[in-house]
């Protein structure tokens, strides 16, 4: 292994469960805990992977996301849902510093990953993106062989271990190995859309991340390939922390442990309305705005 994990020990002790709030139709609090057992699951069993405090995101003078406080639990699938333009992708991209690549972008607040300030002066954004991998909406394999697609990130990171083993392991974890093991030299672009997306997941896994971010990973896929990706998310959450943006509510309901519902104000600044265990969000939301959205009355 030549790409050692730089994971720091957990510093955040799990917060005790808070009693479930009474349902309220008024303006919700900006601080909502995800993954802290507020919905009757065993508090303390969850570990915090990522904690956001007072996070606001700006593109120039436009505030796209307002004052988000959240915790994301380790080895769970957390889904971000909400109407188009409410800042889900922007918020997702703050988790691996992808927004740094947008010149007009600015963030306020704090994001801690394993207790460390993700935006601290000594943090290397390239290392952040290795530890927090990303899969995009449209499958985007490189015009290279299946093998080289998977090996790519690991090579860049200077991996000098057993590359064949890493490629096989990553493809197996992405539930693609059996379909491609006899054609590893073929172009990644020769695969079907669903296979290409699993190849991109294998590519993300091969850099040995702790967190995988997925931005509408199945929206370009047919229903069968979509279900495969959802199953894969569930499977991967045994080992990885997954945060997924989806506009597909069935997908959030099927594939996630926790759901964060965002919407936006009249000034178009997105904010978190409520967050909690997925079953609770879909069957017994605390806020009218959430109920309207999950029941299809809005958005
Ligand atoms: P969602 O994922 O919920 O659809 P986004 O995070 O993509 O929302 O966008 C939130 C808001 O930020 C939108 O108003 C969008 O137009 C704006 N936005 C997103 N990316 C950029 C960018 N690179 N430059 C300027 N504005 C952006």
C-alpha cells in the first residue's frame, strides 16, 4: 500500500439523541442533525464523519446556500433532496472542495471532516478529493481502457502496490467485475451507461476514499441500471460514507438511511428545512414544506 490513509481518529463524540421536535409549519431552524439518532434509532451507534456549521455558499454576491448545520454519519447513505436550484449540488461540492475550482465561489462557516477543518490552511484540497471521492450525473469514463480508468487515480496518487489486485477489488466493489473481467483492455466508453457509471464508481473507489459523493448518479440511466446503482449504494455504505444528491424521491426513500430536505427562499438562497431518518422524513415529516414536497404537492 502506497497510498496510506491520513484519516485522523474520531474526535467528535456522538451527541445524545434529542427528543423529536413537534411538527411546525413555521420557519425551520437552520441547524438540523442528521445521523444523531433523533428518530428513535440507537444514538451512539453512529459516528460523525462530516459536520457542517453555519455553512453559507456564495457565487459572487449571490448566496446559493444559507446557514446549513448538519452532521453526516459514517457508513450511511445520506440523501439530499429538494427542488431544482436549491443548492444541493453546491452543498455536496463543499464536502470535497470541488467548488474551489469556481473562481466566484466563496464559503462561510465550518466543515469538519473527521474533526478536522476541511478548509483549514494546512489542508491539501487534492488530498481532500482523494479521501472524498465524487461520482457525477453523467457517467464520464476517460477514453481509456476499463483497466486504465480504474487504475488512473491510484497511479496519479503514486500507488505502487498490487495494481491488478486494486483494479479487481475496485471493480468487484462496484459490482462490475463479472461483466468486464474478460475485456479489461476494451475502452470504458464501449460499456452501457449503467456499466459506465459503475466504472466511474470503481474509479472513485480505487483511490481508497472514505466518503463517496454522488450527484444524481442515476438520472441519466434506465430503470434497471438505476436500481443497480441504488443497490450498489446500499452495499457500499457498509464501508463508505455516501452522500447522494437526487431529485428522485423514490430513490432517496429506497436507498438512503438519512434524508436532508432543502428548499429555497424568495431570494433563491437554499437552506435545510429538515433532516432525519429517511422513513421519518417520508412518512411523518415535521414541517409542512417537507410534507408538500415529498407528497408531490410542490417541487
Ligand atoms: P441544485 O443542485 O439544488 O439544483 P445548485 O447547487 O446546482 O442547485 O445551484 C444552486 C444555485 O446556485 C442556483 O441558483 C444556480 O444557478 C447557482 N449556481 C450553481 N453553480 C453555479 C456557478 N458555477 N456559478 C454561478 N452560480 C451557480
